[in-house]
C-alpha cells in the first residue's frame, strides 16, 4: 500500500520538493486529512466498475483515494505547475488520467466517451476551487452529462444555498437551479484546520444525485430559470414587484403578470423564497404565453 499523500508531513515534503507556492487566484487549498478524504469518497458510493471525474486534483490527495476505489479516474487540472507533481505522486496508479484543461472550457462529454467506455456509473468527486464552484456545478448539470451525480466540497455558505428548502433565508435561484436537476443534501461539515493553507471560510461536502427527469416539467427551461432569477432579484420585494421590474417589458405587462399569478394560485404579495419548485414551474408556464 502506498503512503497516503494527504498527511501534513507528506504534503509538506511534496511541496518543498517541487518548490510549489499556492496561487490565491486559483483558490488552492490542499486537504491534509486522510480520514476526511476517505469519507468524501464514501459518499460517492463508487465500486470497482465506476468512473470518477475530479476537478482541481492539486497534488493528488483525493485522486489517490478515488483511484483505490474506482476503475478509472479522470482529473482536470488548470495549473501547469502541478502536472509534474501529479505525474510523480500518482505514478502508482495507472488508472488515473490527468487532463490539463480548465473544466469550464472543456468538452467533458467527449472526455467521458474517450475514457469511460463501457462504464455505466460515473460520479464527479471534487474539492472544488471556491471562487468558481457555482459555474462548475451548473455546467456539469446543464450539459446533461451521463453522470450519476456530484459529491463535492465547497464553501459551506454555498452548500447551504444549494440544499436550502423553501421559506428559508438561504433558499434562492441557485437552490432552484440545482434542485431542478438533482436531489441535493449537505452530508458533512469540514473544519478549516484540515487544509493548507487554511481557507478563511468553513467548508461542507454536498451530494447531488441526478433526477431521472427534472423536478418539474416546464414549457421552456430557459424561461423557467429567467422567472426564478427575477423572483429573487430583491429578496425584500414581493413577487409582483420583482417580476414587473425584472422581466422584459414587465412594467407594460403588469396586468398579464397579475393574471398569471392568479391562474397559478399564487398571491402576488408573496416573496420568491416562499415558492416551491412546483409553484415556480406553474408560474413560469402561465407567464410564458404573455412573454413569447
């Protein structure tokens, strides 16, 4: 058994060997606690027939745990300085491929076709760079990739927003966007002390399991998300106020918006945060004909 990468001593030795310095702009915080890494991997329920996609492998601490529990790991790394380090630390694991690309610019589906041929089960498992968490999660979901789900570590505050329920202060358009595609739950809180360098925020691990079909069926997805975004534009304002000020020509169409709210059985004086996904689905469909 190879020695774990994710110990304070081994991490320090690897960083010193390569003279590596952290780039703040890339949000680099490396985990130095093997137990936490093993736990993260366990939430993904991988088998020896699973594939795993990782984003931002760093020096390979999580990658190594994934390589030990799955058939094949593909990791996207944007920082060229880490490539020789990963080639070294992951040399015992022939089932790992490192792709030097920004995942936001990559054709992930093509990569999956190439590397996961014959594998029916693929999970994304990652300690995401905090400055770009939301765009990465949304890309993975919107691209409708053939994945079972995502287990990722991210800023606790973002995890709270993603898994929030209606009627809570964290519930917003991000909660709806993610829960439209997945069942979302926060599965673990992670203290700052298990990272180098220590981030100044608490972290959490979230598990998103893809729904067989979206949570609600709507006439037009883009418009549905436009309506949810508009409804939360100013949290203190009522739905009617937000929709009239945020939707195109909303002020001219105020009467139509009132009609659509009534037809969906939603009081115009309610606030966006009180609506369930189903209510937003009904509302978007009622509004659709007035705005198209």
